[in-house]
């Protein structure tokens, strides 16, 4: 019997540590040492699980972190797209229209409300559905640049530092509504712990600069 993470869980490796994101409960966490060691062995499949490893994995099953899978594949860490190589914020962007600005403001207000109301999981699933139905090509000339410019202009009245997740979710939804298929990423770092969210489209970083995201390891990519 194979095992997989329950829905809503994702993880990444940072050095020797494994960090989890639970979007259902909106929290980050690490396992206790014995469980982390056993899970690392399960993921790498480098050698058979020992008795203590099996006990730790059984505990993760009882806690609902791992569930049976029809596949023999082990759980896999976050598979992010290739890192962006250039940022839209480093070029002269097309001037956003009043429609672009109002659309960005509405999207940001909606995303902020939903993330504060504990609806992160539902919001992320709604975005993935919207992205999957997008054509992959914009119906509007310069949509990527104008949307990026609109959200950047909003930073004049709202701080981007502590609102990266609603801002990124709002931008990703806005781009998908215009026919694009952006990548929404959440990354983490340790010592000290920090989390950050951003949006990419192909090799363009849409709402941040390269230096701002380089130190973060993606833990969720949608």
C-alpha cells in the first residue's frame, strides 16, 4: 500500500529539515525528530523502514497527515516551476487604466477578506480551477504588464510587506481571469522562519524583485 499526504498538505526540504504547510488549517509546522527522520526515509526510499520508522509513520497515519494511496509513489516535495530570471518591476510597465486599477483593488479586497476569514484552502482551490480553465493566452494586449502595474500602484496606499499572500492570490486570480496561466508560489526560509508569496508568469516575476524571493524555498506551487 502506498501513502500520500492528505489533501491540503505540502512540504519542502531546507537543508536537513522538512517543513510542512497545511492550507486547511493555515499553518506551518515541522515533525518531531523521530517522525521527521522516518518521513525522510519514506520520501527518499533509500532504505527499508525500520521498526521505529514504521511506528512513526503509523503515528502520522493516525494523525491524518498520511493517507492510503493507490500508487506506490512516495510523497514528493513541492515541485515548483523554474525560478524567474527577470522581474516586471525592473522594466517600464504599461500604464494601467482605471479599469485595471479598480479590478486590482477589488481583487485585493476580496482576497484579503477571504484569507482573514480562514478560507485560504477554498480560495486556493478556486484559483487552481480558474487557472485550469484559462486559455493560456490573454484576451487583452499587455494584460500582464498592466495588471502588474496596477498592483504595484496599489502599494502607494497599501503596504506589500505583510500582505504578500492576499496580494499574490489577487494578482494570480486577476491574470487567470484575463486568460493567462500564472504560477502562484509560497516559499519559506528558516533561521529565522519567514514565509513569502509571489506570482510568476513563464520566466517573469510579476509582483516582486528577484532578490526578494531568491532566499525562499517553494513549499507550494499552484
